């Protein structure tokens, strides 16, 4: 009985804290083993009923999960500024569209959609299907034009916002995430949830503490901002093109195969993600400490990498 009480009470405490901060009810909150579990629930409950609409590129794991579920995907290329092309996506919505996935800030580009534009898109698109807004990097954003779509949930819109404790809170290995949505959407997600207690007790306790530690998140955001600014200055000095980021990673163009660059860097014990889109090669580096970024730049600063 004591164990059962823990399994019920501790998740409810975290859900209550999240709901209070967001101006929502606990019935608007669902917890998962990382935000990816919530995304998978949305894919199963909504995406498999029709077609999933999203951008290209976007969060690679979401695409993988959708393909594994056998979903039909429609991907709209990012625009010339490497931002999610909302007008083009709006034109692709049809009666077959059952789920729209938007990562904002987007992964891997690090770009954002201004809040007013995304809100207008969601207001209209949510009349036809569920809109999943992935806000994994929400806490890192500096741009004043950006804001969360959680405000639309307060208005009862057909929106699901997902967030994670894996980024700014530093709990990636503990696997804690959450979703915000109207109660009827939450109930639909729970119907396809395979495990009623997918988050370990220590992970939940850590998430509760981390969620209330505002000093740590402020420090993490500031350190991330300083390291990102340093990296951008050095990339400019090297004459490399990168996409200005609002996250804890930066996407950099390279003049040879992105995979070859990734493999060469791996030999120097530096792990990055290679990407190819718009006919160009890119590598995405996550921001760490200043010394880690200096090590990355040192390895990158060879003619064989730069072309």
C-alpha cells in the first residue's frame, strides 16, 4: 500500500507544480518518461488516424517514431531563413491531416517561430487536427518575440505542448517529460499509454527539486548564452556559416560530407550530429563548457574539415 501511495502521490505533486506555474489544472498535465513518451502517445492516439504534417528538417526522433508506427508523413522544407515555413504548412493541411508536429525552437536548426505567427497558425489549424508543439528548448530562448503555446491550452484549443527535464534542468538520464493539453486530449493520450508508472521514483523526486530550483536554471541559461556567443565569434573568425540559435546547440555548415566530418571528429573523441538538407552539409554541436567547445574548435580547425 505504501508503494502504491508513492506511485500515485509523487507524480501528482509534480503535475500540480507544473499546472500551478502554467495557470492550468492538473487535469491539463500528463507526465512521461521524457517528452518523447508523450510524443509517442500522440503518434499512437492521433498520428495513426491519418497523416502527420511537419517540417524538414525537424527533430529526428519524432520522425523515427512516426515511421516506426507506420504513419504517413508530409514534411515541408524550412524557408530560406531556415525557419519552419508556417504558410507552406498551412497550405498542406487537409482532411487527411490528423496531427501537426512543430518543434519550436526547432531541432536541429535552432531557429524559432515568433509567438504571434505560431498562435495565428494554431488558432486556425487546431480546428482540423491536434497540433503538437515541442518546446524542449523553451527555457533557453532569449528572443522577446517568442512565447509558449501553453496560453492556447488555457483557452481550450486543440493543442498539445511537450517539454522535458532533459535540457536546462540537466536530468537527461533520468527520463522525465510532460505534456500540457485540454483534458480530453490528455484522456486520449492515457488510453494508449502502456505503463501507468513509466517514471522511476528517484527521477520524479529529482524533477520536483529541479523544477523549483530557479537559481540553477538561471545560471544554466546564462552559461549557455556565454558559451554560444563565444562559439559564434570563433565560427565567424574561421569564416564558417552557422544558423543563429536560440537553443543549447548550433548548426554549422561544412564544405564536405557531414558524415565524414562527424566520423573524423569522433576519432578525436568529439561527438556531433551530421545533417544534410537543402543540398548542403551541416554538423550540429551541443554546447558544453568553454573548454569543451574549445576542444571542438581545435579539432574542427583543420583544412580537411573546412574543405
